[in-house]
């Protein structure tokens, strides 16, 4: 650790800057804090500092100071921290001089602090490191037992001690690198992500669920894209076996990209995948199991007549990828679709075959579907869908009254969109039920971090299951340092919502419940306007949460509220907006001083000539003090039936992933959170209501989640 600190500081010194690092052992791991000059006003040369832990900790700190051209000086300090400054009762900006810091510490009569202070100057000047440790008197048990209620401020949020990170410093990640516990991910390197797509070809075969995924076995960045392979008996505990496909032929030498699996009539699985040649031409190829008697399908053989599909003349060679699962029409002929674009129109190119090996392109005049202005279509998925609880429909099922889902992944903006509609088998054309809600302009699978999904039929439980990947929100340089990038979402079943007749329903597979551990619950929590209420019993960053709010009685609001024309958007103010009913919801992965928090919330607003509408949003704006994180707020409308007097959400918290299923799965939203403070036992839950009228939490259940077993053989 010492050499790592020294090398990082040496680079900074060579650049002529001043910086320091404090290495603090914590719970069998060392926390590296980079300290650099603050830019605060007041004319002083301050130092922004943050300690990402609380509780009692022995400290044996190596402090390194980079002094411009004067080299690196090490100072060793020992002591004990009873509670970190993050638990201070006082909140405010760190003053930019040592005198100001002393004044801040003296404001609390209960706090005795020996300061951790670095006073530095910009450029090639001397820097002074002053490190000391103190003891803060403990808070009485009677005070700890009080339910905490705070006013939710709409002002800009300024933490008392702001974390400053230099993202240009390689070898330093400004937050703890924590792997997810129950979201599927490899032991290292990429599962899809910044420029790669996942998953590829999920299926069920001879007692095992199989998932293939695009993977770079050498680095956590783009390149050398192979097909990794995992198997499971229950969709929760997974075994990774060696790669299924490698880029080793002329037609895939630059990568074996996404694709699908189709079952032959005799039950043999066929992989259709995208390969990229040295000339960057994208082509579809085929692979078969070497030993069909092996339930793990450990070896695959590429078809000797590959590639089976190449871009037609009207299609650019770089816009032809991701063949779908094939289906059989009423005429006994198989169909298959490849994603592409013509100009700015996203298109689904249609192919036909009688044997699953030889395919004929149907031409630009016979596209399965196209939508102008949507750009390149990736990872197209096309399937029939039945109502909740009924057996899932095989891809070849069609006919009057059968709804179909057309789903595409838009390459331009990396979201999965879908439309419900009718498939005309005579003309091989998909027509959306509502043109306003067509593919790429209407409905999304997920509002947030979720992309490149693919579905398959589980023949045992007669359900259709969707896999998608949850991409990162942090800078790629951190992923390189971590050695891994992105995870898969929780596998979800998909159904047609025959109550709204306007959307699909997505629910986490039941198998995930086996990881539930201890449970805490609350009922009838009153949330006054502008209130934050702590859920003291719920702590941690591996959670399964089910929460239900009473739907407020909008008929009793005054004329002023009823005449509002509130076109609220999730991105306009996020959780700090102020309305009549909301925002209200939960603050997750929050430290006790609310320096970091990840908000999930509902917002009910009145729109003239429309009435009351409900939205659900995920807001990572204050999720991390680290720099360079994508903090886009996501969300959309939620369909609520007139007979429903509640709003519900199931929320999975898994280290850096928050995955939500809203109102029985009618809408889903994901976000990534990278707390520097609020993790492990320092991660708390709060209810909040930033509306002008009260809200009632009908019930909340929180389970601690155990870790899934992920084994590589």
C-alpha cells in the first residue's frame, strides 16, 4: 500500500501539484484517502477531507505529502477514532483555514476533536500536514432510540466535509470497490458495458439454465470479445465454465458479439451470433454443441459454412447485428430478424428458412417493422405474450387475439424500448396497438440503467424470462482499476397486463426469495409535509424491500391544488422538488448525516384536461461524494387503476445497484450508486415526504439478502 500511495503522489508531485494521502486500515482493508487543496473562498488555503467510515477504529495511518518539487515526505500517526467527523452534529462547509476549522469544532459542546488537517498551497510551494486524532463523547442511548424526524430542505445540499478526488490519478478509486452480492457478474473483467452488449442466448437445457455473455477475459475494457458461459439450477447460484465462443475465425476475428439461441425440432440448441471481421463487417454465424449429451454444453463448434448471413447491399457493413431467436410461421417456414438501420430509421430485417441453416433475405420492401428517427436497432427481441399467471407462449405461437412484443435496444441512447401490437403472419408485419407508443418513442423495459435484454422460454415453469445488463455510471478508468465492469439485472418474468391493456408486467423470478434472511417491518408511518423519518431498524446494503404507500385522497384537496397544471418531470428537481403529493418515498444507502443518499420516490401531480397522474423516479444526484459519476435522474408515469388505493414498489439494494419493480411490475427503474460513506453498516433507510400534504406509509418489509454463490470451474 505504501508504494501505491507513493507512486500516485509522485505523479502528482511531478505535475507540480500539492497533495496528500492518508492510509487508514479498516475492517481488514485499507482505505486510501486522497487529500488535495480545496478551492473555497475566504483567502485561505483549505483542504477538503473525508473519512469514509464511522464507529470505533484503531488508526495507524501513513500520511504522505507531495510537496511540489521537494519530493514526498512520510509521517506516521497512531491513535483511535471513536466516531468519525461524519457523525458530527454540526453540518456546514469546512472553513479554508486552520483557525476556521478550530472554530467549527468548538461549536459542539459534546465534541472533542484532535484535528486531521492538511494546509496546502497551490503550485511548487511548501505544504504542511497536521494529523491528530480525537475522541467524541458518545450520544446517550435514550437519544439514539428517538425516531429521527428532519425537515427536508429544498436548498442546495452542501456536506460538512466534502470529498475531493482527482480522477486523473490512476490507481485510485474514490469509493470502496464492492462487488454485487446477488446480481450475476463474472469474477473479473467485462460483462458487457460501456461499448459491449449482453446477454447473449439465454436458454434452458437438460436441467440447467444457461446464460452466455460477452466478455473480455484479459481486461476490463473493450476488446477480445468472447462468449462467456454460466450454468445454474435455480437462476440464483451460478457456475461459470470456460468460454463458449472465441474470436478465432476470419468472420469473427474482431469479436464474437451478441446473438440468440434457437432450438431445433430435435431439441438441439443452435447459437446464432454476430461476428466482426478484420474489415469491420458484421455477419451472422452459427455454432452447435460438440456433445449434445452434455447438459452443461461445455464445448461448441462453429458451423463450417459460416457466415450464414451478410449485410445486404442497402445496409452498411457496420449496421448488421444481433440475430433473434427463430420462430416458425403457420406455413412451416422459419423466420429470423437482424437489427439494422436505413438512414435514420431503425429496422428489423426479415429472413426466412426451411432448415434453420440456409436463410433468404426478404428485402427492404418486406421489413418486419421500422420506425423513423430511432437510429440503429440492436438486440431485437420479438415474441408473443400472454396474461399474468398463464403459461408463457412459445415464439411460434400466433393468431387472432395474440399480443406480440417488439423490443429493440437503441444504440444511439442505450435504452430498451418496446411496443405491444399485432403480428400479421400472412404479410409478416408487426403493427403497434398505438402508433404513439411505437418502438423507440413509447414505452421502455426499464427507466434507468438496463440494456441489451434478451428473453427465453423456461419450459419447466412455463414462463418467459428476461435478462438484461445494468451498466456502470462511474468513469471507465475506475473499472480498469477494479478489474470488472457491469452486472446483470435480476432475471425477470414478463407478462401482458390485461388490466391496463397498455403495458407489460415484469417481476423478479421467485427463486431470488431464497436469499432472504432476517426481516424488519413497520406499519402506518405518518409522513408530515417536508419530513424525513429514519427507519432505524433497517441497515445495510444488501436488501430486499417491499413498501406500500396509501394513495392519497386527491378528491379532498382544495381548489388551488385541483387547478394546478403541474407537468412535473423526474429530472426537474428530482427528490428535492416540492409539490402537493410528493416527491415521497425512500432514501436508500444514506449515511446518518445525509451527505450521501439514493432517492426512489413517487410524485402525484394534477395536469389540466388530464387529471391526476403518478410518476416514479430514481434519483442518484446525491448518491456519492465521488466525482465523475453519471447522476442522471430517471423515471416515468405509472399506470394506477381506479380500484387501487395504494402505490407499491419492490426494491433490491445490492452494493452499488438499486433495482426497482413498481406497482406490481408495471414499471421498472434502475440506478447505480457508489457511496463513499453510506455502505455496509453505515447504510441507512429514511422515509421522506417533500410534498405540502401528508403521506402515510401503509407498510414496509425489509429483508437482509444473503450472497449468491458464484463459482468458476
